[in-house]
């Protein structure tokens, strides 16, 4: 069983930075793809970024150049470094793990609020 716990959310002014962390339990972290999603109020959940088990990264156009996803397999942790934050980045951010058997696991989310 995999459990994910996000941390690092909070309130930040526009133009500021935050780093989100997601710690995973279990033994499959290093062979799994990890991703971040977000859901803003009254909007559908949207994909933000992915990092594969082979350290390839992909980003949504809305965050490309501002956000960086990374992972530390020794710590079973994935990060999302967010910079040049905008009010439209305000959302609950979720960490996900896609196991090699295509099972998906989600964390409970962490709130990020960007004030203008």
C-alpha cells in the first residue's frame, strides 16, 4: 500500500516562490512515475507536471519555465519548486504516484494561495 503526504503549501505574494514536497511510503517509489496536479476553486483538476522513473520531466504550458519538478529516490520524495507565482496558481496541489502496474495513488493535497 502506498501513502502520499504533501507539504509546503501556504500563502505567498504574487511573484514569490514555494516548494512543495510529497513523501511516499512503500517500496515502489523509485520505479514509479510521479506527478503533480492542482484544482482551483470551481475548476476541474488539471495536470501540472510529471517526472518519470527515468527522470524525464514534462510540464503543462501554464507552468513551463516557472515550475520545476524533481525527485529524491533515497528519500522517497518528489518536489515541485514553484516560482514567479501568479494568483491563478492558487489551488489545492495534489501529488500522485503511478505504479508500474498502472495503479494510481493520490495524496490529500496541500493548499497554495497566491495573493495579488
